[in-house]
């Protein structure tokens, strides 16, 4: 599974309240509405620049804070195709995969805001389209790639009747 998009840079310790502010996530269950407000406390113009298929690129500890699933769901609804970070809060990482939003652990130090990237989820290779430079992400297990390919854990289980780990 290969995805292409533009990088949007953020720093370390982006918590789930920065991803989607509590002032929104307690007022609606409409993920499209929440998607219009992702990252606005850190970057008020973010949603206007975001194009479907773009990537969030961050430093360490992305998704720290509360364990609410609205964070990856709102990013996905906004059109974010994947999140790349040096590390993730564990529960955010699982929520992201389970909801069909790739979360890749890699060295993001050489990825600049606006870089055009191509990500091969199966090999874990992240390539800068312009320069050809590559970064390797920590590999996702085969079942995680399969879950992402189905759009999330619920769709995967509907199709397979449970987890298939062969």
C-alpha cells in the first residue's frame, strides 16, 4: 500500500487536546465537523492548507494526553493520510491503527514542512519525491497493514471474522 502527500510539520508532545480541542469534541460526534478543527490551537490556518492525502509529521510523543479516539478519527476525517513521528503515546498509536490511520515511527528530523512524500506501508520506506532521500520507519506487522488496508479494525473483523495472524 503506497500513499503520497505533502508533509505538515509539528513539534514534540502534540497532545490529543491539540489534535482536537475539547471545546469541540464534547459538542458533536460528527467527525467531519471535528475534522475542520484539527490542530487549530497550534496552527489556526492548518485546515485551510491541508489537502486530502497529506501527512502530519511530528517529533516525540505524538498523541500524548487523553485516550479519546476522536483524535485519530478527526485527523482521518480531515483528510490526513498518515502521521509520522519519532514516537507516539501507546494508546494513540493503537487507536490510530484501529481506526485506519497509519501511524509510523521514524526519524522525522530531515522531513521539512511542504515536502512531498511517498510512503510504502508494507516496506516502511518513506521517500522525499523531490530529493529521492529515504527514511525507514519501524515496520508495522502484517496484520496492522491489513487492518489499515481495510480502513480500520472494525472493517477488518467484518471481512475476516476475527484477527488472522498467519
